[in-house]
């Protein structure tokens, strides 16, 4: 027998005496706890240490194998710590089973825990023959960390209860946590939880024995309380007679019954007769989402005559048999961007929920990041207030009564839409503004430095009265240029007489908007063509490839000759340029009007910024004048 202490003393009694004397001598106002850690090198040591352990003590198992001839009883507050290679096994020839009476029958366990216990880094094995159970929790909290439980053999019916369960509990307020563990080669149930507390199984592997003549073999059987089952692999639960269709003759990966609630997420199920089942005439409730099912013989999810419970799932391979108490949950959502976002507009946002049937069992909440820019009401109607940027968020929360508020928040689906509102009219130069010395303001823009590549371009277009700043001191070079604004700039450069272009050419262009006559002029002269179905999308940012197309068409309309000053370049993302834009992109690049970006990209679908349009317009004017 070998004992090791954090404090060097010879007996447990002396430790307690010293601790008491020290406490009294120092007149401490708090209780001083001295933790005693013990080592056990053989079964005799192990039983001795367990019998003499105090609550909070962990016994280190440093032998390779502990062969038991009788069950191991672990009292409340005592824990076992192995070294990953440690094995506790029932003797194949001399193990004497103890009958442990629990609610509904008897158990024949190898290890019994009575209260708060942690068992970690060891293997629990049954004998090569004889019926037996693995670990039985009679109360408190049992935590299994990196534990292997295997060879729990021989099903037998004893007092109405089938034997051969790896981990089980009695009824009552018992919490069972299993993490990073492996349960395999058992004949009946991997985990049988009957408590009214919480079962938590995470990141573990539970493997059945494949095709077997054992009826109703289960990976995890939940008969009460709340179960959180996530990140596990649960497989090989198969009954040998596949001709049978009744679920109670089949093997089940997870079985929920007796008023239990289960949250089953991010698990992998394979080679099982059924994935998740709520038993006949039982009130079970389950949320089953984000799981992977493969090679399931019957159904991924079954709700058989639920007596008031429900299953919420994102899986469509289910069967509800006698009722329809299986409900879909939202897996994805998106908000449709409005065609026109103009100050003063009120727009009822459109959205898409996947699957659409899940909306009936969900609650929707809308929110704006800045109500001063865009406000949104409970129905998703936005009001565009002023220029700025706001994010509209739609949160879809499942209406599931058996989940807590924190759980509902965890499983909610959220989607966002970023909207930019620009008062483009205020950015346009006045028709009557005269160029003067005071208009040479590019040097005064705080966001346009002389070292910026676009400095000279901004100075030019501002002094030509084609652009103004977004304020007296800012140009906002990175702000996206909209299609309506871009066409307006070209029209003003060409000195279009807008009085000759009343009405509109596209359904989504309001006649009251400043860009309406310029878009009509551009459409009538073949400079723009729109998106079809009467749409121009004037408030969308103009893409780089569309900027090239519109410049090329404008040059052709105005009779400007664009001379080639360099060879056409093959960009790395050339395949992304739409067919209608290829010639225009090549023309403007060869004429030296438009350049690529880093990594030899053209970025055809990227947004054109005010700085980029100013630069191309400056080069264009220099090329044609």
C-alpha cells in the first residue's frame, strides 16, 4: 500500500489534527482546507483509499489493471483519476455481482456512485461472460471525462429489467455528464438516464454491436429530465431482422420518453435502424437540428403518437405516424435589398425563410443599428430618414415552449442587410455654379491627401464642376458611386439639356428624382439599357465592368475616338467579366483609362468608388478633348 500526500504526514487523522491546530493558533476567520491526494497501486489499496476518503479527495490510479471480484462503491464527493491507460475490470471468473435495486428493477454494476463524483482517464470493462452493467449513479452528480466503457455483455431479463447497460442512473435529481468518452460493445443500452436533472453527453463516441438479435438496443435512452446531446458519433444500432417495421423491435440511436426534454445537435448518426425516436404514447419533447444522418434503415426522426409533446427539426427524413407533431425550424434567412433607397421612402422589406413552413412556429424581430438613418417597425417596414449607413437585422426565434430563454437565443437565426443612404442631390454641383478660385478646394479635403493616387483626379473633376465634396471639408473618395449619379455626371459633362427629357424610361426611376432626365437621355441614346423587366436600379452602386460599358457607349454616342496606348491585359479574374462587358473593359484598359487592382485582378463586380470614377473621368476627358 502506497500513499502520497501534498502535506507530509503519516496518517489521515494527523492531517486533520494539524489542520485544526493551525486554524486555532492563527485565529483565522475562514476555514482552511488541506486537500489530501491518495494513490492506489492495486485493488486492495483502491478499496482502502475509497473507504477512508473524505469529500473532495481524488484518488490517483497508477496501476495498469485493477481486477475486481466485487463491485466498487464510491461515496459522495470522492473521485477517481486514471492515466488514460488504466483499466478497471470485473474478473471473468471470480466477480460476484451485487443486486442494486433502483426504480423499476435491479442493476448489476461494476461501479456504483452515491453522490458527486468525477471519473476520468480510465477504462471500465466487463467480464468476458456473464450479464453485468457498467456504472450506476444513485444520486448527486456523476461526471465521466475521457472514460472508455466496454464489454458490458450478456443481456438477461432480471426482475423485468434487461441487463447490459454501460452507464445508468436511478430516478430523482441526478445529473450525469459524459464528455470525450467512448462507450462500445454493450448488449443493451449505452446510456440509460432516468433522473429528473440533466444529462449532458458531448464529444463522445457511442457504438452498438451492429446487427444483433437483441431487441430495442439503444445508444442513449432518456427517461426523464433534460438531455443535452451534442457533438457525438452514435452508430451501429441495428436489429438483425430488417423485415420488421415496428420501432419497438428495432435498434435506436436515441430514445426519448417519459416527459423528457432533449436538445440534440451536431451529432453524427450512421448505420442505425432509427436516429431519434419519441416513444408511443409518451410526452417527449426534442429539438433535433444540425445533425448528420447516413445509412439510417428506417427514419432519421420518429414521433410515434406523442401524448402532447413535439419535435422541432431541420431534417426532412422523419415520420410522425399518428399525428403531425413534428415541426420544421428555420435554417437560413435573407432580406431582399430594396430597388430604390431614397430619403423619405417607406418600404416594407421582403425576406425569405428556409424552410418557409418554419415561419409559422417562429417569432420575428426587426432592428436597425441607427434609427436616425433608417428606422424599422415590428413588421419590417423601414423609413429612410437621412443620409448615412444603417444595418437592418432580422432575428427569427423558434417558438419552442420547452426551451429556456438562453437556449432560444442560441438557436435563433439572424440575418443582416447593410443599407447606405446617400443624398446624391446634395453632392451634385449646382447647374448655375460658376467655376472660381474658391472652387479649387481639393487641397482642403481632409480625406484627399497629396500622396493619394487619386489626388490630382479629384482636384480636376471638382475644378471642372463635375463633382463637389460631400461636405466643405470631405470628398468621401471611398463612397460607392450609384448608377443614377454616374449617368448624371456624364450628362452634365455633355451639357445635356434636361428639359427635352421628360418622363421616365424605367419603372423604378421616379420622375421626381434628380437623375430621372439624365437616365432618360442615356437610355434613348443607347448609353444605358437597364436590367430588363423595366428596371434600372439607379440607387445601386455602379460596378467596375458597368462603368466601363457606360463609358464605352458614351464615347461611341458622342463620337469620341479612344486610341490604344497599351496592349490588352489578361486579368486573373477575366472569367468573371460578363460577356456584354468584355469588349468595353478591353477598350478602356487599352486606352489607358481604367486599371486593374492587386494580384492582377480587374474585380469586375466590385463597386466603383467616387475616387475611381473621378480618375477614369479625368483620363477620359484628357483622351477625347
